């Protein structure tokens, strides 16, 4: 990003230490930065105190931005969420108070699609179990029946949510010769379908026919527990579930039960219903691969997210439109 001439005044609060370039771009724009230097989420009272004089807020998934918090920040003009997902922000409450909400689409698409594929392959091929076996010292050598997993190449991939990340996952699947079906709130244009080689299906058909189901839908009232006991019961016993979207897309208790009953083959999860708490039934199982919300955790994605948040703050405080305002509601 070209460093903006220091022309702005105002205060921006940043709720967690940011990776490089950190707050340097905000400061270079002339803004006063207050920041939580502890790498832990602030509680509601701490956050309210921190935003009392703020004109802008850079916040994360771990911060709940609701009407009460916004009322504690009378000067606030923009909430720049350091994430593409914005289910942690009450957007209607912000809009009602004239506060702009922005997110970070695009810059973490490839990072998240790569991570979905890492989980897909690791789960299908039982890599977590294999790694633990080798590290344990108990591995006694190659065996014909050892850790036999599910094939990936040539199988059927079901993508739920065909936004930028779902599409990036589909593009990667082409290299594996997969047949790809998808479901999305709105069917994507036919030229995009043709380009990606994807077929639109209803959710029930997707769950019933896919060998891998990968979730890329935003979390909202409609998508909460999109994968519930019914959906899991429809899935093939050899199927693998991958979730790099948001934890509450999946009913974790139902997932544990389905795994216990052998109704699906495994799950690769980057996100959880009550992060950082992970359902004990998942922790106890070998056939799940559990990542600590790493979707956007690459050097370039995280740096680009910092830059995009900064540009959003600078634009709004300069009286110009945000670069990436969150999309209007469903
Ligand atoms: C963020 C994410 O890094 O962008 C998202 O929606 O889930 C992650 O990539 C995380 O939410 C921190 O705010």
C-alpha cells in the first residue's frame, strides 16, 4: 500500500496485536492508535472502555460487536473486521447508528482454500492418525491393512457455499479430477458453472452423493447447523466432512454421534461451535483432523488483511466510501 500522507486525525483502537505491517500504516496516515498489547480477547467491559474515544475500530472474530458496545463508542464511524466472516458484528445495529462495517474479502481466499484442501487430504488419507503413530514410537512398519483411507482423486466433491473461497476450492479439485457439485443460496451464473465445471444440486442431493462435503457458507440464521443429524444421516458412510467456514455451521454433538455410529468416515475441522472449546467427543477421536482456526494464517494473507483493514479505516475517516463494506444482508 502506498503510505497515505499523514493528513487524518482521529483515534483507532486495535483489539489484538496485528502481524506485519501491524499498526504502522494507520500511524502513517496520521491516526492515533490505541491497541490491546495482550494477545487475548478483551471482555465486553474492557472493549467498551477501549472504544470510548475511538473513531475507528479494528476488531476480530474474537470480539463481539453489538448494540451495547456501539453505544459505548459514540464517536465510532467504522468497524473494520479483520476477517472475511462478520458474524461477530451486529451489522444492523451498526448501520442503525451510522457506523460502517467492513471485512477482508479476497485477500484470504487462496489461503483458506489451501487449508480446506490440507484438511480434506489429511482426513481422507488419515494423516493425523499416521503422524501420531510415527511420533508415538509404536509404528512397527508398513502393513497392508494399516491406516487405509478414502480415495480423493476422481471422487465427488460437494461444496456448500459457492462464493470466492468455494470457487477456489473447486478450482483445486479440478487438478484431482473430481466431479464437483455445489449448493449456494443463489445459483451462480452458468458461465461460472461452466468455467469451474460444477453442477448445482439441492442440499439433500449434495449430502447424499458427495464423497467429500466442504463448507464455505457464511454463518447466519439460515446456515446455523446446516449440517445437523439429518444431513449427516444422508451422507455416505465413506464420506468426509471439511469445515473451514464457521463452527456453528455444524451441529458438533450430532457430528460426534455420526462418527461414533460410523455413519461418516471422518471430519477435518478448522472451526468449532464454541472456540476455543472443542467438543470432547472430537478430541477423543482419531478419525478427525483438528486445526486451530488457521484458514487465513499465511504471511501474505495476514499482511494483506492488515492493509485492507487500514485502507477501510482511512477511507471512511476521510469521508470516502469503504473499500470493502460488508455486503447487504441476505
Ligand atoms: C480470520 C476468518 O483470520 O476471515 C475469516 O472469516 O475466519 C479468519 O481468516 C479470523 O476470523 C480472525 O478474525
